[in-house]
């Protein structure tokens, strides 16, 4: 039952913005683990996002993604003044919180994700609100 509720939240978020392509991409992703075939820009309750082809970026940008985590953060964001996002991916948490007045620092180690993160900050006019850090892509970890 919980899975059905999660999928319905996704569906309603996409329909709220008339994003039928993401509805179709969601079904396709659930069934085949394949995504949409071209880059595109979508709008959600969080903001505007560049979604890369053959990824599930459209899922991360959906307000329903990791709903319990988002709900917890939003319920407690007034208790803090800074949000540090380690592994920021496409920036959905920082964008959501910066739009709620929080100062954000986004760290992203994956070069391709960092490019999308910075693009999404531009799409949401938040480049001066969120400080980004591309972690050194040349470092090899050895244990």
C-alpha cells in the first residue's frame, strides 16, 4: 500500500504541471528500467530542472521523491540556518531549501552531476544563493 501511495504522489506532482512525458517515463522506468530518450527541462513544486536523457533525473526533481526525508527537513528547517548537501546530485534539496530562505552548500563528486547541478541553479536563479563545490575528480581513493 505504501508503494501505491508513493507512486500516486509522483503521478499527481507530474499532472499538477501537465508533465505527461514524465508520467510515461515513470511507467517506462518501472517496467523496463529505461528512461526518456532526450534531454528536457521540467517544472515541479521544487523548481525547474534540466533532466538528462537516459537518467532518472526527472524522478529526483519530483517533490514526492524521498518524501519522508523532504517532509522531515521542511518541518525542521527553521531550526537551522545552513544546509550542507554532500552528494548534491542535481540540487533538488538545495533548491527546495534556498527557496525557503536557507543558506546552502552543495558538494558533488560526479562531474556530470555537477554540470547538471550548476545548470539547475541557473534555471532557478539561485547561483548566488547556493555555493557549490566540485569535489576533486582526480583523486583516487585507496584504503
